[in-house]
C-alpha cells in the first residue's frame, strides 16, 4: 500500500512498516485502542493491558489484556517477514490459551500487579492493584460509580472455566494461508474467539507522525444451516433475559428491561449481539440508505452509546446535542472527545428511575434527529 501526504512542502510518500515486532508490541501495549474491537463486537468494553511478555509454561505470550466483563485477550504479534507469521503462530497462541485455561482469578490478579509494578506499566497505573487499575480504567470520568471488584473477579473466573478467552494475532500484513487457517478455526470453535488484526503503520519522516490503519480478519458469517460458525452464540429474547436473570440483581434486571422495551419500540431493525459471554440488543435507526447502530444494552447491565457511528454517519451536530443532553443528567460524565468512542452510560444514572428516563429521552431525541435528516 502506498500513501502520500501533501503539505506546504509538496507531496511525499510515507514510510511503511515496523523496525521490529517489539516496536509493534509497544504501540499495542500503550494504545490498546489500536485494535478495532468494535468491529468484533460493538459493545465490547475497552481493553486494559495487564501483561507484556507474560511467562507461561510453553513460552511467553506477547501481550495480555482484560476488560470490564472479565474477559482475557491474548495478543501475539508477528511481522509478515517472520516465517512464524503463517500457520505456526496459530498453534502457538492456542497453546498459550491452553496454559491460561488452568489459571484462576487470583493468578490474573497477580499477573496484573506484577505488570503494574514493572517498568513497562503505564504511569497512571504504576504500583496499582488490579482493583485500582480497573476502577480507573472502567469509569475514569465518574467518581460516583462504584466498581464491583468481587463481581468482576467472579466473571474472570467464569470466563476462564468456560474457555471464554479472546485470542488475537496482530500482524502488519496477514498472508492468505493464515487468514484461511484462522477462519477454519473460528468456524468450528464454540468457546474462544480467534482473530487477525492487521495493523499497518505509516510514518511521516518529516513530522515524525505515525499513522495506523487497523483491520480485522477471521470473522466467519453464519452458515445457512446455522451450525457451528463463529460467532458461536446467537442471542434472542429468551436467551437474553435468561442470562440477565441468572447474572444480575433485581435493580439491573429492571432497568435493562425498561431500556430493552424502549429500544425495541424505536428500532427499525431487530439486531441481537453475538458476544460469547454476554448478550446485547442494539438500537438501529434507518433513514433511506443510512443505517446507524446508535446504542446497545447488554446482559451485564451496560448501556453503550455509539457516538463513533453517529459522528461518521450523521455528523457532529447530532453528536454534540446528544452529548449535551446526556451530560445534563446528574451522574453522567462523558469523555471530552466522544466522536471516536462508544462510551457507557454510568450505572448510577441507570439505577435511578428518574435519571434513566432522562437518559432514554436524550437517546430518543437523537433517534428523531436521525430520522429527520
């Protein structure tokens, strides 16, 4: 791929590639959002790095992440020029997953605390426990929200026991045999997720700026028979509410039900999520050829607002209006720049019926605005 840049000095070509796999690892360690997780699952929580070159019996996995749902993500980096960038790396990352399947939530805590005590830890998490890091990571803009660490550890343990581990091979350019191998594994895997993340990097030697172009490979569409492809779980009303009742308290069940009923009334297309560990129902708005997935409510009690899609498809005016409406509600604080994010609405606002109604009113106004375009 060739990319050119034009500025006052004229037109020049950007340099492409990485000096080493370690360089790619460092970028991913410091910027987990370089991996386009929203292309896997729109409501996937942001990742927190808890390990670099994590030692396991079979070797050392490159990077280890965790999210607010207690799901571990193992990332193995490879450059195309590396001969292991083909099929060997699939066996390697599966071996890492097999070793990690023997872990407990306590092992995860120890690993995270070892990482946060090391020189590789991000400054904001240096010396933190996993609880402290997750509290800062999950809700940095909402001091009122309480992070339930015990419930989080229960989710970590449950995911490990069920084999719910996300595996990612990050590569600068995936060869076709590797793509086909990953697709085959995904077609018949019923528990873990395996993906290829292509992460092209371009550098402007004049300014020193880096440009990254991420893409996901390895997702497999459902077969006509519905047998065995990835994603492996197909949610519907019955499975969604069965999981909700089994995993949440009465207050969460109540507000998730209210949100679902409103979303179902407003949506122009019924769209259930395909996550392995939790279900989601999406609010989809159609206007001619325009299709916007505006929000999602999950069985984990999380309400996401997809500002990223709104910004890319309908522009800043609706985005800013929705942001103002939501932030006018007591207990709701959003990132300064929401145009590239899908932030969650703080649970403190959802648990209160009055504030929940205000949240839904703000979202409905945005829905009406998209319909009026």
